[in-house]
C-alpha cells in the first residue's frame, strides 16, 4: 500500500513536473559517467582519457535518456491515453450512440448535480464569513408548543452576563422600514436592529465609513444607520458622499455612518442596519419583541460544551421562574442552519434525493451499458484477436471502461454546464418561492463539491456502462476462442430484458405525470376570479410601528391603528382623484391567495329545515363547516363591479364589533345551505376541534347573513375545489395590514409610480410592497408547475429515446447474430412473413409487457390523483398513447428486420 | 502472483531478473548494479547502460523496485534502488519461471 501510494505520487510528479524529473535523470546518468571515469582513473588512465572512455562506454547519452524516459511513461500512460483516444474515436465512429448515450448520461449528471447542490445547501449550509462554522444561535425552545419562543430579551440579558462558552453575544430584530431616497420616494428596505457585536462576529470591514458601535445603542445617542451595498446603489446612486448624510428612515431620520461591501447581508438577508436600542433592563420573561440571539463559540469550546452551559443556565431559570420557563429549553445551534433547518424526520428524505439521483443515473447508465454491449458484441472479433495477442481480460474491460469514461466525460461537461445554468437562472428563484426570507448564504451555484460529486457520478456511470458489458463480453472468451464459435456465447439475457421492459413502462407512465401537472396548470390558468382582475392593481400597504425605544403597549397599538386607518382613507381619497382610477378598496387577502380558514356552524333555521342533514348535524356540532374568510372594506363589491346577488353590502357601521353581520358567497349557499335562501340565516364561528377538544368550546356570537356575493376568487390558486367563502367587514384600524385594490383604466402597473408618489406625500412611513395585477396574484405557482412539466417532459423524452435506442441495439444485434440461421431458413424456403414474425416476436413481447405495466401505472396515478374514475376521453388518450409507444418502439425494429430479410442465403452460408 | 508467460524478448526479461537478484542483497545505485552484475558474472556480462536505466524505470513502474536519492560513501548524491515486497515475490516467481524455461530448452536442445 505504501509503495503503491508512492508510485502514484511519482507518476503524478512525472506528469506535472516533467522538467524536474528530467533533471534528476540527467543527474543520475552524470553520476554513472563520473563513477565510470573514477574507475578508469583507478585503473591508471589519465583523467581526460578516463572520461573519454567512460563516455564511449556509456554510448549515446541522448538516446539512453530518450529510452529511459520512454520506459518511464510507456508502461501506463500511453496505455491509458491509447484507451482514451480509442474511446474518443469510438465517439466519432458511432455518432448515434454518442448522441443518445451522451445525452442520457448528461441528463443524469445534470439532475444529480442540481439536486446535490440544493440538498447540500439545505443540509449543510455554510456561512460565508471567516470562521462562520463557529457562529451559533441561542434560542429558547418551548417543549410544550414544540416551537421556538422568540421573546427572549429577558434570557438574552442573563446569557450576556453569565455565558462563558459563547462570546460576542448579540441580538437582532427584523424590522421593515421605508427608506426615502433623494427623489423623495419611499420604498421598504429589509432592516435589522442589531447589536454592534454582530459586526465583530461577521468580521467584515465596511466599504466606507464605519460599522455600528456600542455607543450607538445608548439611549441618548444620535440615530445612525449602515447601508447595504445594493441599497446604496439602488436608492442613492452609489453616491460617494453618502457618509454623514441624514436620510429619512420610516418616520424618523438617521445619519448614514457606513456602507457595507457587496454580498454582505448578515444576519439573514438584510440591507439596512440600525442600532439595537430596545430597553433591556428589567425585561419581563417571555415579553418584548421577537429577537434572535447569536454569538461566537469561545476559542476551543465545542458546540456541545456551549450547549451544556446554556442548558444549566436554563435549568436555573426554570427553577426560578416556573410560570414562564418550566418548558423552555435554551439551545445552541449552528447559525447557518438556523433558518432552514430540516426536521429530523425530513432528513432521510433530503438525503434520499441524491441517492435517487444516483439511482436514476444508474438506470440511465445500465441502458447505455446495453448499447455499449451491443456495440462490443459487434466488435467481438476484434476483442478475440486482442485476447489472442495477449491482452488480459482486465485489459479489455479497462478499454471498454475507458470508452465509457470518455463518453461520460463529454456527458459530464454538458451536464455540469447545464446544471450551472440551471442553478444560476432558477436556483435562487426556486428557493425563494419556498422560503419567505431567503438567507443570503443560500446562494445556489456550481460549487467545487458539486463538481467533485459529478465526477464521482461520472465514474460510477462509466463503471456501469463500461464494466458490465466488458464483463459480459469477455466472459468465457477463452472457450469461445478454442471452439471458434464467435458470437454463440453472447446473448441478451434476463437482465437486459428487464431493463427494456422497465424502460418502456416508465416511458408509458411518465406522460400521466406530465398530464396531471398540466391539468393542474390548466386549472390554475383557467381560474376564474369572477371579476375583471386584469384591470386591478393590488398592493400591500404597511406602516411602521411608532418608533421609539418603548415596547409598544395597548395604547400605542390603538393609536397606530387609528393613524393607519386615517392614512388609508387619505390614500384612497387622493388616488380616486387620479385620472384613470375608478375605485379604491381594501381587503386583507387578494383573490387567488390562500385566505384565513375558519370553522363555522349554521343555526338550525326555525325548525323548518330539520330534514336538512347539514342543519341537523350542525346542531350536534360534530360537522363543522370550513370556510375561507376575507375581511373587506364596505365598497369592496362596488369597486369590483360585482353587485351582490341578494341582500345588502356592508356599511361603515357594520365594522364596529357589535354589528355581527356577514356576507356569504354563492359556493357557501350551494354547499352549506343547499341552495336555501341565505339572507337572515345565522352562523357563528367555532374554534376548530383539536386533539384536546373534549371540553365544550364556547362558541362566539351569532352573525347574521345580510348578503350573498358571487364567487370572487376567495379560493387559493392551489386548491382544486372551490372554497366556501364568507366576507366580514374590516375595521381598517384593527384588522392589520391591508391590500389596497385599485381599479384602473388601462395597464394597472402603469399606475405604480403614481401610487408610490402619493404614498410618499401622504406618509413616508407607509411601506408599499407586492405590487401586482390582481389576475397575476400567486403566478409563481404557475411558474413552479410549468417548471415541473418541463422536467417531466424532458424525462419522458429521454426515457423514450433510450428505449428506442435500446430496442434498436438489441434488434440489430439479434439479427446480426442470426444472419446464418436466417440465410439457411430463407434458402430452405421460409416465407418472409414467417421470418418477420420470428424476428419480431421477442421485441414485440417485451414492448407489450412494458406498455401494459406502464399504462396500468399511469391509470393508477390518474385514479389516485383525481380520486375517482378516469373519463372516457382520458382512457382513450391513454390507449392512444400506448399504441403510439408500441408503434414507435416497433419502428426501431424495422431497419434491422429489413436488413435481415435482405440476407442472401449464399452469403449467409459463406459467412462462417 | 501466477507465473507469467515468458516474454518474447528473453534478454530483456533476464536483465530484469538479474537486476532484481542484484538488488536482493542491498540497495544500490545504477552504476553499482552494473558493477555487481559484472562481478557476479565474473566479467562475462557487461550491462549496457542503454538497457540498464530503461530497465530500472520499467521495474519501478511495475512496483517491483523503489528509488530514493541519498548520499554515497564519498558523499555524492546518487539515486539508490531497493526491492519492494512485490519485487521480492516477483524475484522468487521469475526465478522459478526461468528455471522452468531452462529445463524446457534443455529438453528440446538435447532431444536432437
């Protein structure tokens, strides 16, 4: 083992440091001549004569050097490089196989690389900071609710004083603040109120100015802010004189003291940093704002040691404050894993993805193996001759492996380039859809680890595609050589048959998956919101909480709500005065979005409807009705230009809490009331029955139905069935952030700058986000679906291509093997029909079995996903597709069959 | 390791065997090996340097010998060769193969 490692090191050195190795050889030969010269001198020759004789005895130095160098390299490198050159030649000689096999392998490597990169990001994220793996988060885990307790200020103060194993303890709190740029426009920025220690931990120097320091956190300190690189570019035109300027942030001003370099977005995905000025002294346990606590492990301390110390502090707290801390367990976690930690039960799923990719590649490569085997079989004579000339079995297998490796190498380059493009273009988007605030270190691109993984995959694939056929084709080579029965020993056995059948089955079943996805897409695209949504602009309107160091109490909340409501009214007034705007309304969720789910119970209406199952059972309270609820402004239906079908709309008085009125939609009337008149019915909200709901839940007050609306997109785009909808009057002051819906003549998006401008003049602390046409709400769902459809179709195409190539290869091979037999049978008078039938029988059986299995799978999939039977047209489509697959596969048999029938009997007999 | 078929180039094969034999006693540099072979053959065999160094490279590549730069008794830097465990095994096998070959040759040559 020791010598083997050493030998390979020397080989590598001979490859890389050619000059040094050559110099050593010179030195060695010079030493030899010197020794020889010394010997002659000892024999009594004059030194000059001795040297001359030694040189003559040595002979042509240059020639020896060349020979020695050859001996060094000949023995292995040319062997390998010859194999590789042969492999490259094979690529050119069999372009069809190169294309099919290469594409298939490239596809497998592409899938493998992309999934590996994404899974790697999630399972093993790394913080792109010096010593990032030693940065930790300390969080409070509530064992009772099985969730984190973010209100950790009280504990943060304790940790700050007592903890020894974690240094530079810091905290931050997410805030979103409007930043007013030079042009006066206010736009939200993702900001963090963060302790100065964060910048010590991050060890990133500012691009300009300074970072935050401890003195900024003092109560009387002047308000300061540090800008992110992108924010500085985007909003302040990268002005170099930004430092020292006072800018408007939310409803206050702050002096810019620094700009951070590009790519820095610590702690999560932030672009604006302000001092953490929350009053920390005497903070009650489990109260105050939601914060995140972080720090750096002290030198030499392991995360387990830190966990032990934190746990002992936690135990002490639990003893002292049993009311709040009995179930709280402080935990130390690697910081990078904080925001996307897969649950333990999901871990195997995450890890199974690369495994699945490897299996996919294995399947693909066993197909390529089939093709290479067929090719190797046609080259059997060459292989036998080489074997006769002394090539060992290992040598021949190595050659086939090298050929597969060349093919795999080309495929790997193609696959990796494709993976790189995929990750760069779609990777970030893909992750961002799944996570609200994507941490900045989740930046998918082709990493070194992924490239290495792809190289390993390639070697694995080449081993399957090259070694398997090599083993098979060289098996019993000696006996074949002796018996002179070339080809008799080669057969496509059960494994290959199974591979082909599986292939065809997959090909037949894949379109069902694509169809299911396409159907979802169609459904989502055809989603009818019930009004002309393309004429409406939707935008989320939020307002910064009243700034100040106090933790806002009840009074502040009420004041803030009143201010918010007044501001919305002012926005409405001004926007309605804009040209082209015909109405403005507010709602808590835009159509097509997922709405709040509530459980309701319908009052048994005056005894008449006793027969109604719903009414009867609702009295028992065991069949609660789930509804989607929207909070709306009174003029909602007017602005949407969809008047109520019955009853009245809300008026301004309804929003006060004791009115208790509700509007239901037509789906509710149909499904819950079974078409009975809704006006005057009463419903009430019931807490959904949970696992601990044995005790009777006190239901809320009764709400009277005053109106019936059309179905106006209250169902989430992702839901297959229409939700029953109810509308409640919104109190703008207390409902929370609202979506403003503006009815616009012309392109709604053209109004966006005006809306921003109006918002800035009304109140610069108004934060507007999620500008979108209402008919495009949730359109990322469509993007996601179409992405999957494309991937599925690609999979289908690859599977089909491989099946065809495989069947073609097997058929060509079989016909070539049976040339003599066919010739004899034709010579003996067998009819062409008989011959065709005999040739076709086997592939026909294989393809048929595959199609039947695949169709059954597809049917099963369709039945399961639709939850019912398959329609006649669907069944016909499937049958049609199966027929097409069968036909296309048989098409692959045509050329070999035609070749077989053209076999001249005499030629066939002479062939042996 | 199973005995390999004798190479068509008998001389080359025997030179390899002789080098292994020479090195089985102690590590040596190239010139020393040539001297030792001359001495062992009582000056009957003069090893051409043109075959010696390629043979050393070949054997090293096979993993039968290993090389290391170190100082000679005179304090000069020289490349010393030594047998590896695989080389020791090969010496035994190749010696057996050689004896077998000689026996066969004898049989054939005497039969006439």
